[in-house]
């Protein structure tokens, strides 16, 4: 197997200075990548065949062209060198083992820090569909990723079970915050399958700010989590179970009513009440469908009428669409994350989120340029455009790896 050439040209220019992979190097410029690498203590003390900056971009390219072997992704990076004709020593594809070792040296932390630095809400006041009055609409939800069936992943992540036995693959659980109007993921936390979405979502609350309206499904409500989210200054609109005890304290003109929620020790005596406003409605023909019960921190019906909030709650589904973009279109349906160890799984997941954010930034700018709602722009087509920006795409096999196969052992 051919190996990588030296890391510098005769002119003293580093190979990592020549890497360019389209939208990804624009979203995550080399200077920022180098800063993050240094902050995480991953800067090289000696010249390496695969410098840390190259490995960061390799992981991003791996998540842009998921399902392709390591060697093909490395070839893409090499053939993406700007001004490659002046690169006298060229780029020779490294071995799978060399790439695996380079990924392990890098670890997950630089990708995680890069995500924290760059990934944030992207909507501006002129972004159509991203706002309700003075609020930026955001949502929280969770999902799972199938990961490689290895002893290390099985012990750390665990696998789902049913009456028919354990699931085929271990799974990592991920919770995220996403901007509803742009699908930009700006906070995430991951852990074993046994981690609850509620527990993981606590790690996201520091990214909430005043001026946001956070939407959440009924699986997230708990008094402590509600209070923690409320303390960020963001407003909340969460669905709760219809069996929740919410006494009517005052009927309001728009059909909603004021109520209160309590910590568990205070519930029976109704001590230390926390005021909420309740909106109840039914979806379905003839009023016989599902009963929805929402609670919100927005207590004034003139500021946000009940009918508006009921209609607004459907925006929560935008985060479900966001997960579908990442798992079905970007990753590929039924494909399994390739990493054999938990550190690699974390590195991969952050790689996927970084690539998705870069694509969504591009889509948002296109929507602004043409004065349309970002929802009018196809994610799948945008993904294809981004992939076409990378030279030598034709070198890739048209057949993705099947579920459960392992084209690269790293």
C-alpha cells in the first residue's frame, strides 16, 4: 500500500496549508482549526505525515462522503489540493492503519471544541420562518445512532432490547438544540443508550438565551428541567401529558388559562407555585383526535394568543426533519457509524454535525440572497452541490457500504 509523501514541499510549504474541501474549509477556516488543535493540546511536536489539521478535515470529509473507505476519502483530500500542479512531491494515499492512528491521536475533543466555537443559530432578522414576533424559535429533541458492533462500543453504549432479544447494534443517544427556521444544530450532548433525553438535555441549557422560545415534546417535561430551562431567560412552550395536574386558576379571553406547577415535595400542599399558562386543543376530524396540552412561560395572551402558540408548536417537528437530514441523507439510510471505540464514535458524530451546520449555513445564505424561506431549499440538492465542489468525486464507488459492513477498520 502506498504511503503519504513528506509533509512539506521544497519551498517549505506545509501540505496542510494546501488542503481545500469546498464549503468545509470556508465554514471552518484553517486558522480556526489550528487554534482549536492548539487549545486541545493536539499540536504536533514534530512533522508528521498526517498533521492534526489534515486529520480534522479528513474526519469532516469522511462525514461528507460517508460509506466510502478511508483510502478514497484520503485520495479526495489529496486531489483537492489547491495549486496541486506546484506540489512537486504530490500526495500518496496513506494506509488505513495510518489514518486510524492519526484519528486516535486527534481524538474527539478538537471536533467538539470546533462545534462549540462555530455552531450557533444563524437566522438574522430578515430570515423568513425563523421567528415568532420577538422570539427566535428553537427546539430540543433526541435521537440514536447505530454504532459498530464491537466489544468496546457494546460495553460503553449498550444496545436496545425487546421481547425478541437484544438489538443488532449498540446505540449512542444524542440530544440536540436546533433552530427551527434554519435547522442549524447549535448544541448537542451524547452518551450511552441508557442516558435519558432529559438528562442529556440539561447539558444543552447553557446555550439558551433570552429572546428564544424553546419548543419541546411531552417526554421532556419535568419540574426541575422546566425550572432550569426557565432560568436561562428563554421562554418555553412544551407539551405535557394530558393527565398532568394543572388546576385552572384563571380563565383567559383567548381560551387558555393560568395554572401552576410544583416541585414533587410541594405538590400536595401546592406550596411554592410556579405560574404557567395552559393551552389545550384537539387535532383530528370532528374534535375526536389527539388532545394536546401545552404549557408556556408566556403568560400574557395579548403578547402571544393561544391560537398562535398552538399553530407554532408544529415547528417542533423541524428538529425531527433535521435528524432525518443527518441520518438518512447525509449518513445514508441504515448505515452504521464505523468507529470501533467510543472516542471515535464521538468524533464521528461531531463530524456529522459540523458538516450539517456548514451545509445549512450555505442554504441560509442562499435563502437570504433570493429572499425565500430556507424551507424552500432542498437539503438533498444542497448536499449534492457541496459534494460536487470537491474535486475527484468521480473516483468514489457509486455503491455505499451496506448495513453492518466495515470498509475501514478504524
